[in-house]
């Protein structure tokens, strides 16, 4: 006959191991990659910084500014790390920053892979609008 205490210890150990293995991972994964000397989101969007963001980790791009350039939003499970922070915006939403500079995307400038020609044309037009409106924006550099 097995000792009852050893069965209890074995059961508790198994339960603890099971709980640990099913816990969600909270390890840092950078939200960007470097492509042609610029930061690009993991979704393939070219990233920008705003010249008027004078205070570290604080976005000054609000209201009209957001019509063309939008924040690079973190996902619900994203975790900050290294030079990347998740900052809170004026409206309470969150945004990625890199080395103290909030990161932005050109709104609507990326058509999904395999998109119809009309959608690609709209994305190209959005990218052109960003170039015209982007005097206060510059490519985010590593």
C-alpha cells in the first residue's frame, strides 16, 4: 500500500505543473522589424515619429493629426521591453513608443496581401496623402 502523504504530494505537484504550463506567456516580443534602415511594424506597416512629440513617451498627435497618421496600437497581450514602452494617450488608449518616441502608421496605406486592385489603389492614395501631410512626420529609425 502506498503512503497517503506521498499521493497528496504527487497530486499537488502535478496540479502545480499543469497550472504553470497553461499560464499565458508574458515575454517581450518587439512590435517592429528593421527594413531598409527604417522601423516597420510586424504587420508590414512603415512606422513614423512625430516631430512635435517634444516630451518623451507622450503623444502630441491628437484630433486633426490623427486623420492621416494613427498610433501603433499594442495588442491585448503585448508586453513592453527593452527600448519599447506602451504609453497612455490623452484619450486613454495605448500606443507603442521606441526610445521615448511614440510610433505612428500611415492610416490606410497598406492593402492586405491578395487584395483587389481597387483596394490597392486606395492604399496607394492613402500613402500619397501621408507624404503630402507628413511634413511633421519622419521615418522611424532604429
